[in-house]
């Protein structure tokens, strides 16, 4: 084990040496720096997701394909699309050189030090794709603002914001997941669309969808954008659609790409007649409205309101205590609960809410095309809207909005301000993921590092324009500090700790929900009020 | 400063790295009966908290000096006492007399690490930041880059957080070089009272301040300054030692604990002259004990004299920093009973000259970290040490672009090569040679690390020799650079060889 990684270390030292001699490449230094930080995070706490991925390694390695989506020895069944399963399959062939034991399906909760090392390094290595994608994205940022100072260049700021993203660091490298390379795929496909390489972008996104289906949230943006700006080759002078410019060839080639990718992924299961089983694993609607801990979205506010109303109702004797369901959210860790005052929410309602929330942005993309930037806005709005109203949303899903938003933030002062509110609150809402004492300083320090850097650097970038925050926003963001102090340092020493253990979680999610809703709202307003770009770029 | 946010980011990064390293194992984890430095620090808290001050340094039934007896100056003991009060507040078991020996738990580890982090945050980091802000003649960006490199210096991080050892102050250097002489000397006295090893740095301090007094004229202002300085020193020492001055025996016992001359010339594998000579010549067996002491004393004195004399005659902040390096290095190379960790005392001043001679300092700092490898391996800290060393290297390489600055001027070797050229007119390839040497030594270090990790321990001796070899090349060059323009110093270089 030691030998292996020391060799790797030696190799990278050599690589570093050879590059450094060629002149100071700041991008590489940033990437290597964060990679080393990730290496330092190896011994930190890891969540059950670690066991989830170990189990998937075991399933894909030791069972035939036909068993992959049926196997249920562990409670962590395979619930990602086939490409991810293949990815685990590929990883397992490296894993066997580290520790054969982790590939045993019945070896539940197995975590030897070699297993840990392998799993952590697999995340770090696959992040190479993310680094490459960030590199490509940086090329898309127009360097209109000519600054002599390297640290004030939009490219530099963007690469720090993406590479050193707090959320990705703690979700992937502490909590444990493979978001890095998935977001790498997404950013790469966005970059390809910016570079007018639409086919590649579509292909990458199709592949991404078959890695993790959560990206379906942003699929409408891709579909409409490709249809409107790629399949229609020209616009009228006023920017409206010119119907006769429709190119069937482009539509068919797009369709074919998506179809082939899907066939490659789902084909084997179709042949085995297992598609229904696969889909039932992928979309488990049996879970509750909110995740274990409430993601800071609309439903968190809704639940909190319900709770407050029921307490008031009890106080005023308007409600009968016997009728209140026992399983109400006393601990914040309950998967399902019934609402007491407000009507209960069904998956269908959330679906409708999400669609309604997404529609305006889609319309905007169709009728007021603003090139790739407009597409990016629509994508973020899709991600945010589904985060706001989706069913069983996980708080980690906020990264789906934050990372693409970084791209926008270096372009315009208004977007920068939205990004800062969104990222700060969104990242703060990830805090409950890490609840162990040794990780407390890490999360606080990294959060401060990222927040201070992002706020100050964007302020410097847009110092000639009006201030990024008004007093209300400043006040709100500063409020996160006392909130953290209360939740982590004061609350555990109060007498409420035993009686109302859910209070910190509730406060965190409601407080963050306010900020995220605000950012969502502000982004929507900016999409509608911004003047359309004079000429939509022609193909 | 308009770039304050970058500085904040740098400090936060430094803190993050420190804390993540601290999550790893520590010295003597789970190794009864003696454990390691971690247990020593915990034991000191136990002793200082439970025993009256008079018994701290004495062997008694409650205080077995063989088991990590207190052998640091009083200020360390007070600090332990302070930590012990906090520990008492959190969990009295941690410092219970006798019963807490070898106490280990996750919570306790967290507590101990937090004490280091807080001490660092309060003392070391502000000093580094201020030092970088006070640097003259360089841009803001360079200042920040400098701070980043100093804060990322792996030796200190690994020893303090991984191995467990409390850091020390560089406030003294800062104060003196910024012309706040009194503050500087006060800080330095405190540092000496915290850890007697700081005496390595005392000579340059003394010479520099003395030189300053001379410069101002011994009869007028200079004398006033001298009296003031002497007053500060005496006062701060008295304050620290006050509880021990009541009896003569007390003070003597403390001194005896602080300077245990009866140990040996060097401990197992220190990268200094004695150790490398002993590969050919077993000095330990040839010379009697007291002769060893005298020889090492004379050599040390001889090697640091030229630089100190020069400093006294021409005191300047820059020269002061260079003299600090060369003095600490001579102590490390020649003096008696040196520990591997003492290299940190050399590295600290080297950090201070990082912005002036980036290439050489980086090289030295890398090698110094590497020289502690056996120690780190013992504590299972291979992973964090490789990672932080690489991080440090990358930070230095990008922020100073060290490979482009290897001309003779940049290396401060102009006068040397000019004088050589008088005899050898074709001597123009020095920069290239040094570049190659650097690459060779880096490769050797990587290979040696690989070897020590993969091969069996018994083969360590040949490894060590080459460690020393690369080490010596380095130390020779760094000694040489400190004496640029000073012919006397140059005589020293061949002597070291």
C-alpha cells in the first residue's frame, strides 16, 4: 500500500519539477495544491456513503450483470444508472490489488486502511477530469477586463472558485462521494457548448445522465437550448425564431447521439428484460418528502411553518393533542412525517411545483435566446427550482447550482452578488453533514477560506461598479456567524439539547432556505429584466 | 494593505493544513511504557498542576524524573500549568496525578492538538504575518507569497502537530529588526525561557544589539540603549525565575535539568558533522567524554565567530538575519548533544531570508524536512510529510519561480565566484552546477524516501550516509552565502568540507 502511493508521489514530484522549470504555471499550482489538500483529508471522517460505494464495488465485481440491480444483501443497493455501475466495475479491477476483501458482497461495513486509501485515492484521481473541465471553462471566460495583476484576472478567480470549492471538498473528500468527476463532465459539456461544439456537449451530457440521474433536473435547459440555438440555424433580425431555418440533419444527429448513448447504457438491461427493476431502483418514491435532514428549500420552510402553527394551535387549544401524529418531527432525523396543520404533500404536487418553477426559465430560453450565457442561466434556474421544490432533495444537490453559477459570477456584478449569497448559504447548509468534533475546525476554516476569498476577490473584480450587497444582504450573511456559534458552541451546553435536539438543524435549514430562496428569486428577476443580447450569435 | 484578503486566505490555509496534519498519529501513540513527546507534554501538565512549584524539577515519589521529567525552562512549565487548568475544566481524568499516565483518548488528542493550534494562532502566525508585512523592497504580492511559504514550511507543521512539540516565537527577531529593540529583546528572553535551545540564536542577538549600541556611540545614546536592554533582559529573566530564586538549590537543580551534559555527543541519527564523521571514525569511542565536550565547544565557537564579529562591526537587519542562520547552523553542525529536531532552529531563520535568496532557502528547507524523515517514519507520519513537503515545494516554486533565479547575483555568490575567477578564469558554470546539484539532491531524497519505506530497516546505515552527504553539500553552500563579502567567512567553507 505504502509503496504504491509513494511511487505515485514520486511521479508527481517529477511531473511538478518538470512543469515548474518551464515557468510558473499558476493553474497547475492551484490544481496540485488542492490535490495535496485532498490527500491531507484522507484520514478524516467518512459517512455511510463510503460503505455504499464499497458495496457497489463488491456487487459489480463479484456478480454478473443480471444481478446488479437485484442484489440486496446490503441496505445500500445499487441505485445509480448503469454507467456508474460500470465505473465501479472498472475501479474494482484496481481495487483488487489493494485489498481483495473489500470486494466481497457479504463483507458489510468493511473498512481496512487499504480500503480507505484506495477509495479516497479513487476520488482524488478521478477529479483529474474536473480539473481538466475547469481548465476548459477558464478558456471560455472572456478576458475583457485586462488586469496586470494575476490575482485579479477573471480566469484566476474562476479557477479558484471551482477548484477550491468548499462544497465539493467536504462532500467528496470528507463525506465521501464521486461528485468531482461528474461535475467535471457537466462543466466540460457546458464548456463545449460555449465553444460552439454542440455535438460534443450533447454527447457528454448524455453520458453524464447515465452516470447519475440527478442531472435530469437540468436536462430541460439542455434540450431547449440545443433545439433552439443548434437545430435552428438562424434568427430573424429582432431575435425571434426563423422557422424555415430548421435543420433536420442536426436534430437527427443529436437524437442519434443521445439514443446511442442510452442504448449502450440501458441496452443490456433491456435485453435481460430488467428495465422496470432498474427504474424502480433509480427512482425510489417511497422515501419521504425531505431527506434525513431538511435540505434548505421551500419544503423546509413549509415544514417549519407547519410545526410553528401546530405549536401555536396547541397553545391556543385550537388543536386536539390526541389527533396530532406521534411521529411528528421531534428529532429532525425522521424520514417521513405527516403535517398537522398544513396539507400533506405528495410526490405529484412536488413534481407540479417543480415544473411550474422551471417553465418560465424555459420560456425565456426559447423566446429570448441569449447565447450560451442564457443557457447557463436557465440551467442554474432549473437546478435551483428543482432543489427548491423537488421530492426528497438532498442538501448536497445545491452544488448543482453553485458550480455553474461560479462561471457566471466572474462575468457580471449582478451575477456575482447572487453567486455569493447562493454559495455562502448553500455551503453553510452543508455544515450538518460533518458533525464530528475533529472535522469542526476543518469545516469552519475551509468555509472561511472560501467565503472570504470569493467575496473579496469578486469585490475587487467589480470594484468600479456599485457595491455587491445592500445592507439587508450583508446583515443576512453576517447572521450566519452567530447562527454557527449558537448551533455548535452554545446549544450543546443548554438544557434544550435533550428535549429539542432538532433545533440546530431546523434553524440551519430554515435560515439557509431564506437565503437560497432569495437568490433563486433574484436570479429569476435578473433573467427577465436583463436586456436581450442584440444579436444572437449565428452558427 | 489592499490585499488583506489574500493574506487572510493564506493564514486560513496554513491553519487548515495544520489541523488536517494533526488528525494523524502522534509521537508515541499507543506505545507503552514510555509513549512519546505527546505523553511528555501531558505529563508536564499533570506535574505542574498537582505539585507545588518547588517540586517541579525535583525527583520525588510523585515526580519520577526518569519518566519525562520536566527539562524545559520555567515558561514552558507555566504554559503547561495554564493548559492543565483548561484540562481540569474539561475532564479532570486527563491530568490526575499518577493514574493519568499514558492516558489516550480521541477527546484528549483533540484537546492537545487544540492547545498547539491556539498557541500557534496567538504567537507564531501573527509574527510571521507581521514579519512579511515589514519586509522592505518587495511587492505586496511577494509578501503574501512569502507568508504562504513560511506558513507551509512542513518541518514545523509536522513536528508540532504530527510529532507533538510546542512551537516557539519569532517575535524577537521581528522586534529587533524593526528597531523596537526593547520589545525584541523582551520577546527573545521569553523565548529562551521557553526553550533553552533558543540559545542557538542568542549570539547574533547579542552581537546585533551590541553593534547597534556601538554605532550610536558608547558614551551617549548607545550607553542609554545598552542599559535599557540590559535592564529588560535582567527583568524578564528575574520574572520568569522568581519562584526558583528563593533557594540556591532550586535554581541549580533547574539548570541541571536544562543542560544534561551527560547524555552523549549525538543521539541516534542526527545529520550533523559528528554523526557523519562517525561513519568513518568512531569518535564516541576514541575520545573521552570531557574532551568531546571541549572539542565540540571550540569548533562551534570557531565556526560562528567570523559572522558574529562582522555583525557587531556592521549591524544591519539583513546581516542580522543571515548571521542568525549561520550561527544556528554552526551550533547544529558542531555542538554537543544535538537532536534532529534542532534543525528547526536553523530553519526558522532560513525562513526569514526566504525572500532574499529563495533558491537556496527552499533547497535548505526541503532538505531539513527530509533530514527528519526517520523521526517522522517512527510516528507513522509518512503520508502527511510527503504531502506537505510537496505542497511547500510547489508554493515556493510558483511564488518565487526559483529555477529562473539562479544567476550568480541571485545566489549571492558573486564575490565568491569573482575571487575564484582570479585564479580560474573559466569559472562561469557555477549557477548551472548548483541547479544540477539541486535536482540531483531532490531525486536522491525521493529515492531515499522510497528506499527507507520499502526496504528493511537494517540497511539504514548506508542510506544515512548519503543523506548526510546531500546534507553537507547544502550546509556548506548556505554557510558560504551568509558571509558574502567577508573574506574571513570564506575560509570557513573549505574547513567545513
